[in-house]
C-alpha cells in the first residue's frame, strides 16, 4: 500500500467518524422539540430521524461541492503550493480539529455547530499549512448565512406561531394541542430530512476534497462518487440513532418549555430554511443555529420572558467561539501531524 493511499484511507475514516459524531451531536436538533412536547417517544423519534437523515443525504450534492471548494492546495496559476501528502495532512488536521470541538461541546451539552466546526477546522489547518483559503466562498456561503439564517429562523417562527395563535384563538386548547402533536411527526421528519440534506453533504465535501488532492486525474470537484454519498449517509444516520441526549435536554427544555403548536412552528420553519439554503443558495448552514433560533422565536410568542435568555446567551457564546476554537484545535493537530507524517 502506498503512503498516499494509506493517508487517504485514514482521512476518509476520520471524515466518517466526524459524520458519526455529527449525527449524535445534532440528533437532538431534529427531535428535541417533538420529544419535549411528548409528540414522540425518544426511541421512535431517533429511529425516524435516522431514517430521514439517510434519505436527506441522498437528495443533493451542491453543499458538498461548496465545502470541497473552501480550501485549495493550488495557487491562482494552478501550481501546487504543497505536496500531495502535505495537502492530505491539512485536511486530516481540519477534521480532527472539528471532532475535538464537537466532543467538547457535546460533553458540556452545548448545541454548537458541527458545520462551522468543520469549516473552521479546515481554515485553521489551511492557514497553518500555508495553503490558500477561498475567503470569498467563506464570506458568501458560510459567514453571511451564519448570521442571516438564525435571524430569519427566529423572526419566521415568531410570525408562524403568531398566525397559528390567531387562527386557532377560538378553538379548544386540548384539541389544538392533540392535533399539533400529531402534525409534529411530519414536521420532525421534515427537519431530519433537512439535517441529512445539509450535514451529510459536508462530510461528502471533505472526502471529495481529499480525493481531488490525492488523485487529481481521477476525481474532480464537480463529480461526487456514489460510494462517498452512501458512506456519508450511513455514518450520519447511525450517529443519529446513537442519540445525543445531553443536547436534546438543552434544546428541548432549558431554552423554553414548548407546547405542540410551538414545536410544530419551530420545526416547520427550521426545515424550510434548511431546504432553501441547500437547494437555492448551496450554502452549508448550521442546523443547530437554525432550529435553536426557531425554538426561541416560537417561544417568544408566549412572552419574551418565557425564553430562558441566560441559557440562550451561553449557547450564543458557543456559536461565536466555534469557528475560531475549531481553527485553533486544527492548527494544533496540524503541528502534531506535521511532526509525525511529514
């Protein structure tokens, strides 16, 4: 076995491990509201989320191509800035940095963004390794959506919930709750589909980047091999089924206590944002940011004080720190790997 193939295999295994941690880290996003409103039992909700994650992962490739285009080992003239092995070590370090930050935030029960951890890790490793970062892609496809999608999620969920309250203002509350509890099965499935559509593609993008660096004659940025799609879909759905109970508790109960109509409003808006950004803008946004802001928007219709803003501030701090923290972790991983492998 050549050294190139050995490093490629190692990077693919680490990428799928990241996909798996993404699944259990972000499983809570898709099902926390349904479980907290008792629309679904935890195990049924996890099974549904795992299945829909797998299906969602098969539905698109544009986000994967965006992720694969975040860094490059070629300069503007097409000349290699570093060797192939060096390029693969950079990708490996980016993945490891993202996994380290994912595990830290999972341990403390903070719903930070696996997506931004991955992008931050790749950028940190690229800077450490002295290769080009495509900052225009970062700004247009990552940073702007990172700010806009949670704001839109909050406002849209607030608007949808306000409309629901007005439409059902004269109805029996128990009947309304029972009806929306049933509808949450649909909205939770839609959200899980959006999670697979968005997050599995990010891992596909990293594996595609690895293949393009290692075998530029055999792979290109526009063609995603089917085995990559199936492997990433399988890893994220397996991770989802493993479940992220700590984060589910934070999202479902600590931010605000949700009733079924608010859970439905939050999930529906979250799913809509994920589909739009994936299919229309090809932007790798954070599922975590989107659903958490939608939960807060739907909850704020009770009264602003109903949202536990202290917990929201803690989550916001984790969001803001994710990009630089993952970048620093990846930088450290790069320095260690550089000593061992190069």
